[in-house]
C-alpha cells in the first residue's frame, strides 16, 4: 500500500545542479544503499550522464553491471577477500584501498586489473591510511602488476556540513600535504562539501544526498539549493474514525482528543520505514494540506488528526508522508534524525516506482 514514487526528471535536474556547482570536476554519483532508498538500477539509468557510480558493497556493483551500466563503478570500501577481488576484476570495478591487508590481497590480482584510489585518513578516524604511511602504501601499490595507472588519492570530510567546523580546514591541509606533487586524481567532496567547501572540489566530487534532492545542511531543504526532491512517499487512508473528547489514541494512549475528532488511519508505519520517533509536531499531507499525527506510529499504521478537513476525509484518500511539498528534511527533524536515515530506511515492503 505504501509506495515511493521516484521522479527521474528530478534526479537528472539535480545532477545538472551538481555539475554547475562542481566547476568542471567529474561527478561520481553515490548510489549505495539502494540509491538512498530510490532504487539502485533505475537511479543509475536516470543518472546516465554521471561520470562514475560509487557503491559500498560488491553486490551493489554487480547489480549495476548486470543491468548493463557501463560507467566506472567505484567500491568505496574496496574488497575484503579473494572472491570479491575476482568479482571486482571480472566486472571492472575501481577499488578504494584503505588497509595494508587490502594491498596484500591485490598481490594476486591479474595484471592491470584495477584503478586504485588510496584512501587517506585526514582526521575522520574511520577508514584510510595515516598520512605518514601514504608514501609507503603508494609505493607498495605501484609495485603491483594488478594496479593499473597511477595511484589516485581519496579522503572523506567529517564536518563539511558545518561551515564553522574546524576539522575541514585541517583535513584539507592534511590531504594537500600528503598528496602534493603526487600523480593521480584527487577526490574529497561529498554533498556538504559541494555546498560549503569549494576548495575541496578537486578532480572528482562524490555527491549522494544532493542528487536525491535533499540537503545535508541542518535547517535547510533541497529547494534552498535549487534541487528537486526525487522521492514522494505515499500511502492511503484505510479507516476513518470519529472519537469523543478525552478518548485516547494508539499504543500507550499517548494522544488524547481535546475536541470531537476525526481520525484518518493511514496504512504506513515503522515497518515501512516511517520513523516511530517523530514528535508531536510531525505532519503529513492530505489533499495537499498539512495535518498533524495523533499518537504513536505503529508498525503498519499511523493516525492523522483530520478533523479540520472539509469535506470530511474518506477511506481510500492518498496521504503523502514526504515529497516536494513536505520535505523529508522536515520529517527527519521532527524525528530527531537526518534525511539520509529516512530515505535509506524505506523497507522492502514499500513499492519503489519511477516515473
Ligand atoms: C566515501 C563517501 N563519499 C561520498 C559519500 C556521499 O555522501 P553525501 O550523500 O553526503 O553526498 C559517502 C556517503 O556516505 C561516502 O561514504
């Protein structure tokens, strides 16, 4: 019943907006986690003008190749065993290499199998080589027959979404010092850096969220950056109820009617990926009008206070949970979450359809 409609023209629009901001840098479209819930293969097809795609898992790359996607595909975390290495070689994936173990694994790769991005940990302390080890790691990689062309340089910024975050300048300086004068391409910028850190654009930018039309910046929405939300999440009213003042609604009876109330029960809940943690000020759209939720979100349903709708709400009416008229960023804020979580959190039960 719940469905997510993906506006493929919005995806293409957002890619054009990203290109305009990228100032000539090539665009590696990040489509991991089922393209942030939007559908991996349909999104890659819609973004056919991207210069490359980036995924987190080998299986995601395989799904793209099997669907006939021909652009370079970068495995953001690389490969972890011989089977993955062989699959990556057979399907022409580019690799991020971030550990000494991964360099060892590449010793057995067939000649010229891989374009390699060496990931440098410039301060996020998640993945990557210590800057002091970059020269040795590059030399080790350059000596391997399995590595094709120069070794390329890659890092990830921890705080680009906060313009005043001191870490960004330190990370940029660290990356610059670790890679100065070295051959190969460079890539640092995620969506937030595309918006906030023009000095990080380098050879390749790696946007995810912006392509889907949402903003990584707190308090902002995609439209503020000229973007169009690609996903509309919808469901239907499956029951209408009239309750008296004082009646309690939902688990724990946490919501109490303060007036004669008309409830619309919509068939969507946390089992579909709508966040249970939304606070009282969360809203949905019914007939284009923002209406508040009543009580806790259940697994399969939620209740809407539809008292003010005239004519009265009816079974079968469509409810929008987020979309261009109700930004996912707003829903995420009401849930104490970030838009990434909500988009990626769409469950298997939700039919994702392009248009
Ligand atoms: C290494 C790397 N680059 C780029 C991105 C894209 O991030 P965003 O969606 O914020 O643009 C991600 C996503 O988490 C990532 O892990």
